[in-house]
């Protein structure tokens, strides 16, 4: 067998597939972390089963010489822990790929699936783990040792990572895992198998990187933005975001509270914001739905609030561990009456950090709830991201503290402070004073002369309940005027579009589909098809003039999203009166670039002859 060595132009995808409880994900996470310690870029996709025990589980790791935007379209190396997992994952393995499998539990197919070009590595993982003093629970560490040997990862590095991960489990558990890891390395050496890919550390890229999940990036962005209070209730896939906040906030002088339910969580955050704190509520679809009434309250009393909705498949309990983009309609329209709110959608792990800072800026500047629509794909994904550029020093001036922090992106240089009343405004303080931009000074409780009534009832400028037609119309105009101001502000901060300006086909997406669309556009260009791509971060209020400019001269517009009904496509139609084509995926897993490229190809080849409303 010829030795495989890749030192440049590397783009390699490894998938570990198993059943819940077999340790495929922990094995994959450790392998990904070891790969991230090299000078390669790393991008993961992880999916958990919803069952307490059993169910298909998968960790996919993509390794590349340059920036990675998506999970990829095919699998180069599949490691299967069980027969059911192998059966479910094998279809994505390239015909010339590599199959590593537990020879005690997996029997590769000899049917129509062509194994002729597949390189197979049978390894008795259970026996390796047992022979090293472990048991079935350390099979994943034996598999990690096999991967480490085949991919040229230093045994000491992996040993240190395993030791660090199981440090709190006691010496006996650590010794069993270390023994199984070594057994995997030794098995590859005994077989004389060549390297699949050499992931030994290379010379430095000259820039520092972090290895973060999207949920961790949101937590860090919140801290940098001055958030010092979080309230939540455990819900997949937002729980890891809340857990990260509970660890980090106390280190910054803040606090995180687990409440009895989501209604209590958002109520606590509103109370903290009323008291002058910057507050965040992490949740997912079902919990987000329970918060609707209190989001209306935040809009009515005009307090800043950030809610991070890490979307999952629905409806009801739905697909609690899978990804979907199906909360958009509820985020925009899920109100009784009419209450303004801002909807942002991060596109990647790195972007999650910046959009969280932006969410707090907008919430503080305009005194409205801001919904950050992430999803399971970004939240659980880990990727190598650039360390913040520390050239820009920004002062955070808030009730909590005066600290100096540094922000990497010029779009987020200034952390916006709350509009506190000036001394002359406190002489005759009107909390809800009618202003040109709809924003009025907000006093912190305890400010002399700054007392006011914050009520969910319609009210006058001083907060006194008033149901008269004139007051309701004036105050509704005040609250919604903020969205008009925000929409106009986009004109001076244009959205970047990609692709040739004279392309006839355009793609609009939102959130986590950005990377797959970007790679699909590259595939299209390689095949002589030019496509323009727009991916707005702000979904509501819509950056209307910029989208109209993007739509200009396009013959066909494809809207890509991961839901069944085409929620964003409907939103685009209603706003701009254009006919769009819908490319949907509603399977609990993200789009691959190949799937989007096939949609582009259909439009390029067939749309001129046939009327296609849905691909």
C-alpha cells in the first residue's frame, strides 16, 4: 500500500460514527483539539442523539491548509464504532476513501457498494482496550490512538489532552484511558500501516488562533460587550452557552442564575437590565416561545435585552439535538400586538463573537430586545478562529465597571453606553420623552430625580398609564421609529456581497448557511457559472436599500435556508415583491456545498426553459 502524505493543499475530512455511549464524540473532540494544535485550520460538526442511551452519534472533523467555511460535502476517512453507525454513515465516504472500523463489531458491506477503491483498516478496538487494562468504555481511546498514529499526531500531545480531559475522574480512570490510547498507537505500529495524513506541527502561520465553539464565542462576545448578568434554564442546544457563562461571568464580577423556567429567566434579565446591567438570556426554540410575553414587556418599557436563540429542529420537542433555521417567523412576528425588536444572525463561530457584541450595542443604543438567531450547527461546531487584534482599545463606561478592552473589528470599535439622563433632564424627568430617533434617556434606579413608572400598560412620556387613542398612536410611533433609524443607518455601513456584479443568478442566505453557500459559489465559478451571494447579518429591520441594490439586474434569485416552509424566502417576497426560488433542507443536518451547487446547476441549466418555484 502506497504511503499517503499531504503537506500542502490539504483538505481532509474525518468522520467518527457510533452509537450513544460509545464515546465517538469525545474521541472526535480530542482528535480535533490535537489537530488544532498544529498549524492547520480545523472545523468540526457534531451531532448528538436525542435518546438517553443509544442513537446515532457523529463527530466530523475537517482539516485544511486554509480557512474552512463548511463541514464539506464528502468524507475522506470514516471510523465506525458499530454496525448501525457504519450503515448510516458509509454513503458519505468517498469511493477512494479510508475506512477504519472495529473488526469486533463491524462487518463492511460486500453488496453493490463498491469497496474496490476503499482502503480498509480493521482494528479490534474492544480487545485492544481490554488488553490494556481498560474495558468497553475505553474503546474510544484505543480508536483515538489509532487515529493519532495514522495522522502523525505526537503521542505525548494526545496523552496530555486525555489526561487534561479526565483529570477529575481519578487515577484509575486516567490510567485506563492512557493505556487504551497507547494500545491504539502500538496496534498501528505492529500492522506497519503508513500515515494517512501528517498532522505534525508545522512552522507558525504568524497569527494566533483559538479553537472555539459558537456557543463559547457568544459567551466571550457577551463578556467583552460588558454583559455581567445571565439568566437561563437548561435546554439543548443552548445549555453549553449557559454553562460557559456560569463559569466565566463570576471571573468578571458578574453572575449567572439558573431559574425555574424560561419565563422566570427572561423576567430576571429584564429586571437586571432595568437596574443598569447588561443582560443575556440563552435559550432554544421551545424556551424562546415561552418568553414571548416578556419580550413584549421589554419592548414596552424600553429596556435593553439580548436573547440568544440557539435554534433546533421543531416543532414541539422536535429534534432537540439537531440543527434547523425554523424560528425566524416567531422571532420577527411572535408578538401579541406590535412590539419592535431587532433580529441578528451570526454566520460562523468567529462571527458569533462579533454579532454578540453588536447585539449588545444595538440593545443599549436603541433600548429594545435583540434576538441573536444562532443554531445547533454553529453552537456545537468548533473551529480555529483568529485571536482578537489588540490594536484597538475601547473603554466600557457602565454602572458595573470602567475597564479597557480591545476589539478586533473596526465595525465594533465602540461599545455603546446606555443613554443616561443629563442633569437638566432630571429636573422634569420624562422617561419616555418623544424624540426624533425614538430613544429617550433611561435612568438607573437610585438616580436622584430619575424615578419613573415602568409598566406594560400603554403610558405617557412619564410612564403614567394612559389608553387614549392619541397617546397609543404617539408612543407606538416612538417605539417603532427606532427601527426606521436603524434601517437607515445601514446605508453608511454596506453589506458585502460576493461574486461578479454582472452575474444573472443571485443567492441570498442567512445564518449558518453562509459557509456552504460560499463554497458552492466557488464550485459554480469553477464550472463557468457566475453567481452573486448576499448574506445579511440583520434580518429585521431589513437593510432594504442594500438588498434592492443586490437584486438589481438579477434574472434569478435563490434563497437558501434550513427549514421546510421557506420562511426567509417569504419574508423577501413580502418586502420586495420579487419572485424567488427556494432551496430548502429540513433534515436536522446542515447543507453541504455540493447540495447547494446542485441547486445552482439546476437553475443555470433548466430555469430558462421551465418555471421552477421550488428546487
